[in-house]
C-alpha cells in the first residue's frame, strides 16, 4: 500500500515538473537535416541585423520554426529589452546570466528578448547582435514595439 502511494506521488511530481518546465511534447525537434546547414537571419523592423548565434539546441529549434519564416511582434519591457512570444515553445537551458546591449535571449522557452540595456535573470542565450554600436542598437530597440522576423538562407 505504501509503495503504491509513493508511486502515485512520484508520477504526479514528474508530471508537475514537466508542466512547470515547458514539457517536451510541444517542442520542435532540434534535429532537422533540412535546416542544419542553413543560416538563421534576423531582421528588426525590416533591417537585416548581423548576429553571432550560439551553437545550442534552442537555436536549432528556432531554425526549425524559421524554416517557413517566423514573425515575432515585440514590445518594450522594463526599459531594457524588447520581448515577444514565438508561436511555439522550444527547448531551453535557462541559467542565471548577466545580459547587455545586443544580447538575444530565450525566456521560459517561448519568449525572445533582445536587450538594449543591462539586466540579469534566468535565460537561455541565443546570440548577440554584431556590427552595430551600443547606441545604434539602443536607437533601434528603445521604442514602444518592433517586429522581428526570423528566416533561413
């Protein structure tokens, strides 16, 4: 009897863990041979932005979503970032991290955050804008909202 009760508690705990941590069922597979050799391109309000992307499963999963173009409408939040939700959650590996201008982060597996000032929180690093000064990045992002488009080439 005690073993049965323990098994029920254990199964419920595992289910709760996956529910709170994004689960695995609705995430696109990061293994897609059709996108492995393709480059992920980011445009912000129609301007192509150079990015140094991380080599991790989250970026791989975003490439899968960007296969047919993914648009994310973002809003300024907290005076330091633009943030918006993707149409589907992806695999994450959050850890406490200090971020700064130009950093691109995944928040809670479904939100993309692009920073124009400093912050620290639990994120998964996706990449960093390159080839632009901090003041150029701030001017591009420090407004009420932006539209970000992810594509593959």
